C-alpha cells in the first residue's frame, strides 16, 4: 500500500480505470470518488467503482494522501480553488490533463503551502468515456508523464512515481512546455486532423452518408475512432494548448500543399520517396513496443473458418 | 467449384489472400500465379501459395477462366496489353485496383472480343505486403465493389459475383466515376493525410524521433499504421485518381483552416459542436458492422493480471 486514501475527482474513463487499477494492485487503503454529475455518482455507487462515493469536493479530498484531478483541463482551476482549503498537509495533488502549462497556470496559484502539486498526464485512453468505461489494465506499459518544477519535493515525487509504477505505467518526467509541444505532435494535431476529415466526409454531397459508412474499412474508420473521443476534453485541449497546436497545424497545412502539388503535377518520384520514409517511422513504433505488429491492429482474424 | 482455372497476376497481399481463400472455399480447380519478381515467385513456390507458379504472363493466363490483375494501378495497362493475345475466349478478366476509371481507360482498349472485362476493387487490406502477407479470411464480410459497364454480359457478372460471394465478400456494383470519388473520401484522402502527419512529425526539430515513437500511443500511431502501406500502390492511386483526390483535399484544407481559426479565436462552442457531430458518424460505422466497438480496436486487454 502506498497511500492511505486516494481521492479521484471526476469519474470518467481515466478515474474509473485508476479506481480499478488501484484496487487490483492494492495501492491504497481507501479510494474515494466525486463527480459533479449526480447520475455519474449514482452509477459509481451502483457498480461499486470506489469505496466511498462523496457528494462534495470537500468530502472527497478530506484526509486524502493523493488527490487526482481527472476533470477536463478547462475546469482544473475552478476545482483546485474549491478543494484548496480542505487539502491535508503533506498531501500530493496531481492531475491527468492532456495539456500541462495551462494546468500549472490554473492550479498552482491555489495550492496551499505544505501540499505537493505534481502535474501529470497518462498517455492512455480509449474513445469511450464515463464511469463504466474504465478498466484496471488501461495504464499497463503506457507512459505516464510528470512535469515537476524545480521546487518539487523529491520525496513526494518518488512516492507518486511508485504509485504510478504500481499501476504498471512507465513514468517519465519533462518540463511542461516540452510536454505540450510533444503532445501537439503525437496527439493533439492527429486528433484535430481526424475530426476534420470526418467533418469533410460529412459534407460531401456526391457520396451519401450510407456509402461512407459502408465503405469506411478502407482507411476512414481509423479516423472516426479517434474523432469519437470526448468533445469537451478535446475542446479544452485545443483552447489551452493553442500555441503548440497552431504551430504544428501550420506546418501540416504547408506539407499537405506540397503533396497536393506533387499530385497535381504528377510527381510520382516525390510521392514514392515520401511514402517510403513514413514506413520507417511505423517500424520504430512497433520495435519500441508501442503498438502491435499484427496486421490492421489484429482486428482481422487469420483463422479460416472462424 | 465456380471456375476451372483462376490466374493471379502479381502475388502480393491481395493475390496471396485470394489464393488462400479460393483454396479454402474450393472455388477453383486450379490456382495459378505469376509475379514479375523472381524472388516473389520463389517464395510462392516455397510456401505452396498456388497450385502452379508460372514464369511468364502468357503461361499464367493460358486456359484461365478468371484472370485477376492484382498489380499496381500504374502497370495495369502494360500487363493487359501483354496478356491480351493469350486470353481464352469466354474468360473473365478482372482487377483489384483501388482506382477504377484509370484502370478502365488503361485496360479496356486491349481486351479482345469474347473476353469479359469487369473491373473490381476489394475494400480489404492490411498495411503489410508481399506473398507471405495473405490469409484466407481477408475478404470475409468486406465489400468488393464491381464497376461493370452498360455492355457487360450479365452471365459473366453473375459468375464473378458468385465467386466473390464464395470468398464471403459482400458485392456491390456502381459506376467507375462514383467509385473513384467515394474512395477518395473514404480511403485515398485519409491515407494522404496520414502520410502528411507522419511527415510533419518527422520534421519537427523540437521533439526527437525517439520521443515521437515513445509517446505515439496517444493518437499518432493510428496514423503511422495507414502511412506504412505500400508506397508504389499509393503513388499510383494518387496519380490516377488525381481529380477526385484534389477535390477532397481542397475541401479538407478549407475545413482545417476553419477549425484552426476557431482555435486561434478561442471559439470553444464551435469546436465542441464540431466534435460532437463527428461522434455520430463513428456510431454509424459500428452499427453497420464495419468496425469493432471494442475500445481502441480491441488493442487493449481488459483482463487484469494478463
């Protein structure tokens, strides 16, 4: 056991997975949870998601040794302000937001002396949301990034790290600005682009919705999966990681125009070279154990007769 | 058995899957295969991919009742010209190219009287290629689009359809131009965009390649999968479906700029609405049985302790 009481604020996919994983691994004496939506609290109680479902922010954080803010980035500041007077001395306060600089700016001013604020971000998730969507193995072999500052207490950091490693996550630390540009490349821009492509398909009049859905297996469906993620979470990501996202999107548009021009002018050599280079990056991801080598994500069954 | 002899030209992913599936379902008396690469022919013989590995185009099509062109779109015309004098009267000639108008233009002029040319396109595949990558169930419950013309012989069409349905594919027919715009939306543009995003990531200096690979699970890796597909095949797709692809890419760039502007001006309501609409399309794809509802394509294991 690493913590006496763990408090989870917001009971969506990440918090419900944390609840399952913390119990599975025996990392806390008690897991308490709060969500501002009474229906989510009712479901959490019904399925026994946490030991204690609390009806207020002050209740859930009382005596907690670890408080995890698992709410959209846009409301982190308001929640931090409300819980601040009720945090226990020596407690660790962390979060699971996809953007880090904005969270630091919103939360840090409210953190009382004697409470250790260590922002974090688990690179794990699915396109599903809500208190029923969590599962214990979500973080296994996935990265959990922490962005401590120069003044972060090393003992608190070690304790949080031990808890996350107890969930079988891999922990890395970096500064918040570097986190935000890295995620703009690997996550935020890919998501915006997927949303855009799905939106375009929705507008094309010459191809019916029914046809797009029927024939989606040829590439489009992979885009719709990531474009089905939680809208509130993603709105907040783009509004709070504006600078890095717009930087990468600008480069993307530039690059897209270069490829469009190669298509228009019939420059097959340029296209072939480009498509060959991108293959190598895929190989690197598989070799690093960050995805399956099974064709089509293992979605296809190779057994005849199944 | 539907055909006496089936001839497969080009022994990559699609042809090798056709070979396995045709044998699995007992749809032909003999399956013969040819590839212009001697190494591919050697591997095909070694693994017993087809009944007969032929060393020339004239040999493979001789006496064949069905000839399948499974080569990149850019070489369809040259192959058709070479096989034309050797095709059996009454034979069906089809292809598996991802673009249809360009294939019709390249192949049709070479087709002799008495041979039934019916272009086709299986919406199935993985990011892998080569004679070892095929498997018998690749086409199960996937669409196989045929683009017959007004003069196509109904009996030949019925026979080809029976063969494809024997592979457990779902067969639809449409005209070639409509095929090409539909696939531009559902397949060609999503692939180009994935290639572009992977290319951008490759160029960003502030984030190392190692970091991009390490942290790819947060969205980027889905793009790298489709950007790992065969470069020659995709070069030919874009060069031969130029008009439809550029039309859709133009709309995509327009739409992307609208979203970029919403991010820049902080228009959270617009972003939230947009991201909510795209969720509905995903739901339609799952309801239509074209993808799994399992989170993250079922890539995650939900069993604790595995």
